C-alpha cells in the first residue's frame, strides 16, 4: 500500500516534469492521432474494397485495432520508459533507485510518464464506441467485465514483454533494438487478425511472444467468434491468465537482474 | 560507526567480442577479464569523524562507497555500517545514510527543487516537524530559498550541488557519503559547502566520508585521511602529516633557453624533465624560490618560470613513498 | 561524380553491417514482407483478379513496397535539423560546396550504400520466399529504373524541405512521424491508389507523394505501360523540378537567417 502511495506521488512529479514541455504536447497528440488514422485508414480501404478480410468485417477490424490501442494507451502513458532502461544503466542513474529505502521497481516505473498515451486513449475510445454501435453489439455484464480485463491484460502483456527484453540490458548493456523488433511483431498483430497468417507465426505469437493475447484472442470472445479456433476456443479466455503468468516471469527476471546488477556493478 | 574488514570487490567483465553477432557471443562467452577494484581493505571509522578518502582515478573510491551504500555486493569481506550489513539490509541502511554523487544529481531534472525535496520527505517518511526544521536550517546555511522554486535543469552547478546536499541530509542520516561533491564548483561555493559539512558534523555528529581531488578540502574539513591506490589502502592516519607536506612542498618549473643536462641544486631536487623544461621540488621553509632561481640562473640561461603548488596525487605519492620507506 | 562515391564509401564505413541491429533490421523488413503478402493472398481468395490486377502482380506490388523502403528511406531531414540546432551547420556552410548539392550527394551516397547492402539481400529473399516477381518486360524494367530515380529525388526534396522548414526550428519528432505515415499512405506504399475511395484518390493523384512508391511500383508490375507509364514519369519530372526550386528557395532563406543570427 505504501508502494502504491509512493507511486502516485512519483507519477505526480513525472507529470509535472512533462508539462514543462507543453509545445511538444500538442504536436505529439496530433502526431499520434494522425498515425492511428492512417493505420486504420489503410485497413479500412482494404476491407471495404474486398468486403472482408478472412471473415473479418470493417468494424470488426476497427474493434480489433481499438482493443489493442486501449491497452497500449495505458502502457504508453505509464510504462513507455521501460524501453529506455539501458539509458539508466549506461548513464549510471540506475544507482539512485538502489539508494533509497523503497522498492527500486516502483522508483524506476514512477520516474517518467509519456502523455502520448492520452491521444491513443482518446482515439481508442472513439473507435471502440463507433465499432460497438456499428456492430450492433449488446453486451451483458460478463462481457463488459471481460472487456475491462482484456484491456488491463493488454497493458500488462505489453509492459512485461518490454520489461523482459529491457532486462537483457543488465547483461549486454543494450536491448532497445531487440525490443523494437518485438514491437514490430506487435504492430502486425494490432493491424491484422492473426488467423490470416501461417501456423508457425501463430504459434510464435501465442506461445513464444504472446502478443496475440493483447487483442486477437479476447476479441474473438467479445465478438462471439470463438468457433474460428475450433478446439482451441478456450484460448480466447486466457488473456488475464497469460498476463499474470508474464507478470510473474518478468518479476522473477527483474529480481534476478537486480541481484546481478549489484554484484557486477551494472 | 563503520567497520570494514578484508573487503574485496572484483569486477568481472566478459571479454567483448567484435564482429558478426559479437554481442550475442559476448552473452555466452566464458572469457572474463577481472579488475581488482577494491583489494582487501580494512578500516574502522568512529562516530563524528570526517574522513578524507583520496587516491588517484580508478583507485576504487567510488566502488567502496557503493558497497557502503549497499548498491554493490562485495566479492568477499565484511562491512558493518552502524551495525548493519548494507547489501543485506539495503533499505534499513538507506535510512541511516545520505549520499551525494557529484557526477550526477539525484534530483528530478524538470521540476522545482522543492518538489524533489518533498518527494524525498515521503520516500524517507520524514516527519512534518523535522522537514520544516531541516528546511529552515538549509535556508540558513545553503540559501536554499534562492532557488528552491527553480527546476534543477536551470540551476548552476553550485546551486545544484547545494540542493543535492540538502536532499541527502533531509532525513537526518547518521552518516554522509560524499563522492566528489565539489566537482566543477567555484571557489566561493566550495568554501560554503566545506563550512556546511563542518557544521553538520559538529552540530549533528554526522560522520562524513569524503572523496575529493582537492587538497584544500582535506586541509579544511578532514580530521583523518585514507589513501587508496590500486584498490589497497596505502595510508590511514591523521591528516596533519598531509597538511605539513602540503604546507611545505612547492615545485619550481623552469624553461631553459636550450636543452640542459640534469644538475645538482642545494635544497631542491629535479623531479621531472620534459624538453627544455625541468621541475624542481623544494621545501619552502628551507629555501626561497628567489634564491633557488638565482642559483639556477648562474648555471644556465632561463627563458620562463612558474611556481606550482603540489597536486594531491603528488603529495599522496610522497606520503606513500615515505611510509613505504619506513616499512 | 567523385563526391557521390566518397559519400557512399563513408556510409559504408559508418555502417553497422556487423552489428546485431543490422540483422534485426532485416528481420523486421522480412516480417513486413511476410505480412503484406499474406494479406493480399487472403483478400484475393475473396475477389480473384480484383481491379484488373492479378494476385501475382498484387503480391509483387506489396512486397516491392517494403523492399523499396530499404533504400528510399534516406531523407536528409534529421541531418539538417540536427546540424542547425546544434550549430554544427557552420562547418557545412564553410565547405566550398553548395549545401543543397552537398545534401543530395550525401543522401545519394547513403542510398547507393543501402541499395547494395540492404536492398540486394532483401530483393533476393523477396524473390525466393515472398512471391516477388521480375518486371514482365525489359521495357518495364528500364522505365522502373528511371521512375525510381525520380521517386528518390522527390522523397529527397520533401525531406530536405521538412528539415529546413520545420524540424530545424522545432524539435517535434512526433510531427515527423505523422508526416512519414501520411507519406506512406499517399504514396501508396502498401495499398495502391486505385483502391482508394474516389475522393481520397483524387487528392492522392495530384500530390507529389505517389512518385515515391505508387508510380515506380505500378510500372514495375506492368500496371502502367506505354503512354500511361511515360505520362506518370512526366508527372514525376515536373514535381522534381518544382520541389528543387522550392528547396533551393527555402534554403536560401534559411541561409540568410543563419548568417544574420550566427547559427
Ligand atoms: N561497473 C564496473 N565494471 C567493471 N569495472 C569497473 C566498474 N566500475 C568501476 N570499474 C573499475 O574499477 C576500478 C575502480 O573504479 P572506481 O570507480 O571505484 O574508482 P575511483 O577511485 O572512484 O576513481 P575516480 O577518482 O576516477 O572516480 C577502475 O579500474 C574501474 O575501471
Ligand atoms: Mg569515483
């Protein structure tokens, strides 16, 4: 509980720091919105011209994209700087997280925020509302709860995947480029439903780097398309569990990396 | 207060591999190079002491301080800081120490100083009364109020150092570790920080371990010095000997009109030659620069001269050599 | 010509051919080529031969769009903006060399380097694994070569303008990213203009961006032939001239400002 209180205080300062660069704020928001509009625009053109993509209609694709962007927005608001961990290590600023009587992870995570997530969130909500209406959805409370869980799971998955990769920097000194590649994989998943790809690819994004649980699987559940998975329908409910598993894994690695840091000097 | 026995820290680095996928191979490589950053040191520091911890670059000073802070785990040996083993009780230890690393600030770069201080108050759970009292003290001694509402990135180096010092002492630590706190600071602020360290030491009985490359810091604030070189403590004792050495030793740098051989001079010794320049070390209580110059100029024509105060490393060397000779 | 070669060699020396990053870049290009060709295959199962273009042509168009990016993406905007903001531009201005030409040489050097080191392997992999095909006729191949050169010049000048007009004064990375995604959209890098809804298409047809990907790729797959291809190349040529003029004008203003303000 103490940690949580501390975290909020840290975040408050981080926001205050960001607000020093107000000019960047607006251009940043415009930039992110444009990026999302273009991304969705391309998908929109393709799907409307060809009617559907492997059985996914335009608004289902929009739904898929927005489910991803909603989870991503929280990630980019609060956890974006995980990828910059290597900078903290190289510049030696990581030391001060170990110098305080508080959890180093909280101190690190609370160090920065990135307002661009606000643009993602706005876009995601707008897109979701449009998709929900146009698809004529009427969810019961179970679906709404699962929807919430799916977004949080998406955030956690993106955060933990990035954290796992970032921790590699404790050994190699650098990791951001590898992280960049994994995020490419990630952005393919956000754009297109995974079932258009080959089996190897699907196995990779399900079992190895579980980005498919960020939007594809939960979307199947939320859109009543689980039958597309045949006997694997249960996968569409698994996002929260996979997320918890990933949190556990990345926490283990983080602690291990910290030990190694303090025995090697970074 | 601090007891260190047979402390060692060896850094192991995998030998970097160049070429295709070099860094991947580095990851799995079994070849290591070892740096013996701290190599079997032992010492004891009592409450209220101000210890100057000095030595050339790469001697192992920062490494030792990081171990005392609990950031680094020793390769072997024992540390007790006020009864605690830092790396095993890192958080508890953190409450009783304050640290300033001169090279990098621990404050939030983009927010006013006071916000950082408030945050430290929360992190260290400093009571409201203590916080207020300390802020008043820092205002008195460091003129904190002059810049407490300025973001850190807009502070001068001297102001930043003062703010960092305040942040390190906000929670009334029993111990203060200062790793080159004077770096890049001008003479006036240096003087101020020295007075501040003295006051904190006198009034609150804070034990201080200070790393510096500046002789005057040692002269003014330290009651004891420890000299470390190549990870070993080569001198540990009263700061007076250091002061005496510093007080008496000077160097005369002479540039001759032409190349000259080394020669004997009364009361002075040639310590270095480079091209047409020679460095004469002398004791200023035994001889004066003017008589030395007069003597030299009778032998060879002089082009240019300068008198240098000794650098800390040079004094360290003389002390080190002195003790080595005795031993 | 010698100066172009000098920059190519320099790019080679500065490059990271032997770093993990370099290989990661390949992987990410391959990932995208893989995705694009799947998307088209799936779409074409629904409407074979849609819009008068065969699946093979369409896959070629998509994969080509990715492969071209490996050497077309060498805009001078970051270099210019960085030099201006740090003041290092002075050293560039002191060189007895027209700045615009200097930048062109620099970008061309980097482009030639990427062509050899990145594009060659990418095209090879595209041919073997991702259904990339050769141009149908020799004529199409030759016209493509001309068209891609002009496309490069258009992209270069757009980058030059972005660098001098916007990025040099404001550090707004996010605007740059938005600009890139807009370019890729209007240039038809992934989705050809003939699929655009009519209103959007009308806009995209007159903008210079389509010179970068849409025109060269359409010529490559044989969608533009004969008269139509020549007209498209004429369009590119006009834009190269216009943009060159604007770029030189913009630079002369920037130059004047730099002299007055001392960087
Ligand atoms: N993280 C590290 N990994 C490997 N070697 C290190 C690391 N940190 C320091 N060293 C090495 O350990 C030795 C001691 O370094 P240290 O930083 O303790 O010296 P120092 O006395 O503080 O020097 P300075 O006066 O330059 O600050 C040096 O040889 C240094 O290169
Ligand atoms: Mg040091």
